[in-house]
C-alpha cells in the first residue's frame, strides 16, 4: 500500500508539470457531494428490481475515478442511479480525483481501472514514453462546460466587451483556461486581464467579494450566482468555442486488452445514461441526480441540465473523431502545453473507438 501511494504521488507530480485538466480544469466549485453509497453504486430506490438472470450473474467491480463532481458529467450519474451499470454486470466503485493529472496517475499506479479525465492526459503520457500508455475509449463531452458571467447586467454582450476588463478564470493549463484563452484569440481580444491564480473553490467567493468584472464558472455554481442576483449570465464558452473534446473515459492499454468485455459493458451503460437523459422529464432527471448533488436545489439541477443540453454538450455518438483530435492537439499547441514536434500523427496510438462502434451490440 505504501509503495502504491508513493508511486501515485510521483506520477501525479509529473503530470502536474503539464497542468492538464478537463471539464472543471482539475476542480469545480460546485459544493462537494459524497457518492450515494460508499461503493458508488446506485441508490436502491432508483434501481429496478433485477431479473433472475441478473442476480445469478456475478458482477464485476470497476474502480472508477471521476475528475470532479459536476453536472457536466450527468450521463455517468444517470447510469449509476438508474442501474444501467448493474444491468451491464458492473458495480462502479467511484472516487473523485480532483484533477485530470491525479485521475491519470491513478490509472498508471493501478488504483483506478477507468478514469474520466481530459483526453490530453493520454497525449502527455504517450509522449513520456513510459512503460504504460493510456487510451481514450469513450468521448463523454464535446463542448467546454464553463459559462461567462458579468458583474453588471449586459443587454447585448460582445467578446470585445472584455477588452481592458478583469476576468476571474481557471488555473493555467486547465481545459477551461485554454478554451478561454483560445476564444479570446479567436475573437481578437488581446488586452483582457484573465486571473488564473485563484483556487477553483474560491472563485465564486472572490467574485462576490468584489474581485473581477467577469467570472468563468461551471454549473450549478453559475446558476446559483445568477439566482442570488450576484452575477448575470452573458455567454457560454462551449457555444462560443464550438466542438471540443473536453472529457473522456480513459484506461491503460493493458487494462483494455485484458478486460474488453468490461470496457464494452461500461460504454454501453453510459450510452444508456445519455439516451435516458435525452428523453426523461425534468422531474425525473432531478430525482436521479439529486443524490449526487446534496444541497443543490431541484430548480438549479434542472437549470444546469438545460444549459448543458442547449449547447449540445453530450454527443449522441460518444466518438472522438479525427477532426476533434486534431482540434484538441491544436489547442494544446496554441496554449503552449504541447510542442508541435510532439503532436501525435496517428490518433490510434492513444484512441480506441471500437467499443463505441459496438454500443448496444451493434457491429
């Protein structure tokens, strides 16, 4: 155990050098919420009674590490609360890593089987030329999950409004920070002062105490500040920047080769969660997600879901395409966290979409 923890610390330190993160950029300032149960399995009331065939089949426990706790990853929590993982013969033992670097380190150290992280971590690990490589096998989100809020109400926002203003943003090298920076470049804004040295849990508090003219937040914190009258919604980074592969399910190449059935079952379960999310009522969605977000009102859960649905966060086919992979590497190079000569020419070195192609038994 001591050796495992030591290895985990060393690998995490190496990955921190690259400042790689996804979704909430290594942390979301949503209030921390425990898993519904110690094992991360679905709440009993939310699961249907298993059939005799399901109870007789021995289930496989998967050690799963989520990057942060965020409604941005709703399909995964739906798959847990509605029993879709159990239908596929899996028990998900979930922990929260608080960062893509830590989630990737857990995979390398063997303390996690599958991690939900930024796909850039697989690129970094590959370029280190170590003993293990990571492979992306399911693309959960295809938009950035942060939103821009203003202190003063703005009737017709334009990105040029950020000129000469201060924006409270995310740490250097995190996905939301890179998306913000690339969006400013895209919009021709060169003189916005983006603050990147405030810890993510302290961002909202810093803004409400008077710091900054604008702030970049994830849901449901963004909607919370708006509801309290402390900020005004002005833009979606996901809509402004367009498609971007922000969060992926990743495992080591060895684990995928040794447990293809587990990976396929995992992919099938999350796909069921995404499909259910697209057809369920607001009340049903809020009920399914509430155990994962204790202290967050039903109203704000629904508000958050609608914001993410409206910007097309969750693709119907969770595939990391060659085009999206190219955009990912372009953003990494543009933001100085990947050298042009380190760009991976063949995405198959770190991507395996064969399981996505077989969702639901399809060939």
